[in-house]
DNA sequence: GCTTGACTCTGTACTATCTACAGAGTTTAT
DNA sequence: ATAAACTCTGTAGATAGTACAGAGTCAAGC
C-alpha cells in the first residue's frame, strides 16, 4: 500500500545500519536491489526497510550473514519452507553460542589464574609469572 | 646452546601451527625472520620454536595478534618493561573476555526464548514465531 | 539564479586473521 | 632416476564490514 520511498541515508538512519554497509548487503545478496531513479540513486521501499530490520536483529543475535540469508529465504518462500527449518537454524546457532560461552569461560578461568600469580609490580618483567605461563610448554590446554 | 634447526613444516608440526600461517606471522612481524639456506629455505632455531609456542598459547587464550606482539616485546625487553605492563594487558583482555561472555549469555537467553516459541513442525513457515520475532520492531535489544 | 553543503554514485583499498592456490624450484625416499 | 613431498614467491579468497577519492546531484538560503 504505502508508497513511501527512502534514500540510502534515510534507510541507514531508520535501521541504525551504516549506509556503506547497506551497499555491501546488496552486493552479497542480503538486500534486494532497489529501484533506481534517473539520477542513479537507490530508492528503497517499506519491504527493504523491514528486511534490513530483520537483518539487524538477526545480526544482534549473532547470526552469520549466510544464516541470515537462509532465514530470509525461509521467510520469503511461499510455502516452500517449513517452521522446522527455521527452528533447526536457530537451534544450531544456539548450540554454537553455548559452545562459545563454554570456551570463553575456560579462557576466563585460565586468564584469571595466571593474572593472580603476578603481583603487577612496577619492576622488571624478568620472571613475570604471566609471561612464564605463556612460555610454559605445559600450560593447561584451553 | 642447541644448534637444532627446523624447516617450516617441522616448526609447523611441533607447534600445531599451519605452515602458511608461519609465513604470515613473519610478514606481520610476530615471528622474526629466520636465517635462509642457499636454497632460500627458512631455517628456524629453538628461539623461534619457543616464540611460536608462546604465540599459539596466547592465541588459545584469545589475545589478538597486536596484544601478542606487545607481550612478546615485554618478554624480550631487557629490563625495559615491567610486570605491571604484562599484568595490565592481561587484565584488560580478561575484562574483554568477561564482557563477551556477558553479551553471549544475553544472546543465549533470547535465542532460547524465541526457539521455544516455535513448535518446529514440518509445516509452512508462515507465522513462524521465530521469523516473526526477527521481524518484530519491538524484540528486546540484545 | 547561484552558491554551498549534504548527499549519492562507482570502484577500490583497508581492517583482522588467516587459508589456499599456482607455478617454479629443491629435497628426500625408493 | 624418478616421483613424492616439501618450500619458495606472490596473490586471491573468506568474513564482515569501513572508508575514501573523485564525480555527479539535490536542497536550502540569499
């Protein structure tokens, strides 16, 4: 219905997306090509606005551009796709997030340990426990 | 003391570092240039071995290459650097790790919520709660 | 109507952190 | 001797953008 159009900068402001990034998303087929004015300017419609909002939200949840492209395809598919696909994508991503958290927690523990071993005195870094830990062949694998 | 030398592939195996990556680390001044044989081959010594071990361990703790370069400089500096510097670098990195964990936990919560809202049935993705969430203007900011 | 500033266009280069490949030369094993 | 495995250089690709140069366009104020 709405015939509202937006120039690139306006779309950028409305979505908090860098305006150069909008061009980039078009290049990698995340955002469809908008119509062009006779001046060559891109003119976006409300569908672009909604899609870019979707992209920004998915990004904030850590989805990769490839995953976002898949999610957009599912949402656009006319009955071709199922909720099972959307859920599978989400669950698989969630698993990755959990794995990453688990990895980072191990890193946090190790960093915290080696940091506590160093008094941080304003003296020569010779024999600094942190550096020695990093040189240590036997530092626990993270 | 030890006059052991290693070719690139040997160093790679000993450190579990990809051999192309060793070349890359030399390019970005993370690993000093080794001596070259008359055939142009790189011949590494035990100092390189130890440094690359340091790099790999630091990487496994999530330090960026720039931070690793600083840590190496501190460890190499002849009394020029202090333990305070090493500790500050570590603490600042630890803070970043904690922040990242906190961000990921929020993402995990949101993903888990929207995933639970979807039954994942093998039916049309129309009205899929996950996709609707991602299109929703009001989805809680992560 | 003109000027000025803001915007947009294209293409390309840069960030970080590697990884991989082509085509040539070298070493090693059988 | 020959073939496999290794190394050399330089360059391109992946991921996810960001930034800039140089040209053209639009909008507001005078």
